[in-house]
C-alpha cells in the first residue's frame, strides 16, 4: 500500500505522460492510490512555456479514469499551484471546491523564474535563499486553500552556486523555515516529501531535507504526503521504500492522503 501524490501528465507543459500511462505504471509498481497534480502557474515568468490548462477538460478526464480504474486504483483530483503573493485570490477562484488535494509550490520568486535562474541574479547564495523563504512565508501566512507545501527547499536545486547546502544550516534561513512550519501546523496544513530531491547534491535527501523534516516533527507536525514529482513513467514511486524508512527514523507515524481537501492518516507500519 503506497500512494504517489505528485504526478504530472500531458496537461503539464513539461510532461508527455498520458493519464493511462500513469495509471498502468502506478498499478504495476504496486501503488493503491495516486493524485494527478498537474501544473497551474499563473503569470509564470518564462515566455517559452505556459503552465495552464482547461479545468473542465482536466477534471472530466480524471473522472473518466476514476471509473475506468475503480477496482484497481484510487485516483484523486489534484493540482500543483505555482504560488506568488499577488495571485492568491485568483488561485482561490480557480480551485473552487473541485479538487481533493492542492500542492502550493513556489516556482517564481519576486516575479522572477527560479528554473532559468533569473531570480538569483544579483544575490549571494544565502541572500537568495532567504528572499525565497520570505516570499514563501508571506504566501503561507495569507493563503489557506491548499493541502501541503510542495518541495519546500527546491530553491537549492537552482542558482549557479556550485553547492546546494541545507537551508537550515544558515541561522536566518532556519528561523524563517521554523516560522513557516509553525504556520503550517497552526493551519493544519502539511509538507510534501518530494523524492525528486534525491537528484540534488549527494542524493541523500528528498525535498525538504531530513533536517527540515526533523524540525517539522519536533514542532509537532504530522501531515506528510509522499510524491515523486514524476514527469516520466520511470520516476513514479521513485525511492519510496527508503523514504518511508527515513520518515520512521525521524519519528513520523503516518502518511496522509486527501479526499475533498480532508486528510486521512495511514500508519507507516502498514506500508509495504
């Protein structure tokens, strides 16, 4: 019993996976539940790509999949929102009451793109990381229509710095992260554990890092989802077994799934 709660189909501009490919691969890998979480990034700061989709078409296709695979796989209506402070009202309007699960992610900070590196121009490494975290804090403090923060420390993946230090190694960054986690806990929101993080640095950690996950646990956080952030079939359920073991070692007891934005807790001891 495993759940992959971060999957991108052809509805995302950076993936060509069909929804059927996702479902059949998930079943073959022993997953019992998935959330399709395609990108929806309003005002994305890259003229070469657009992360938008027609919601009615999207939900209709997922509803059809739910019927087709009803005896084999639970499929949830998900979305990965690219959050920016000036977009909160528009994101709320788009989401409505139509999704089971919403990932709030930051792909753009200070209205500059992370992936292409525009955001990092003019900043020293830790200054950039702190600015990114401050924007995340502002969003999480004011926005409520989400389930989890996606890949909290993804900023480490980008920027031409040569190294990807853990964000909690800087005292100021750690303080901001701690405040973000406290807000999550107060609002009964969670953290996504994103296994694409193993592609960063020495490949030892998911996103967020084990240090951030440990801090979240120490502060009383319990809501954790597990996602591969897959854009290709071979990435689905990537390194899930060892990530569950990591969560157990930290002290977490549950993984979370969502239905109509309400969490359900599953004992880590029952996952295999």
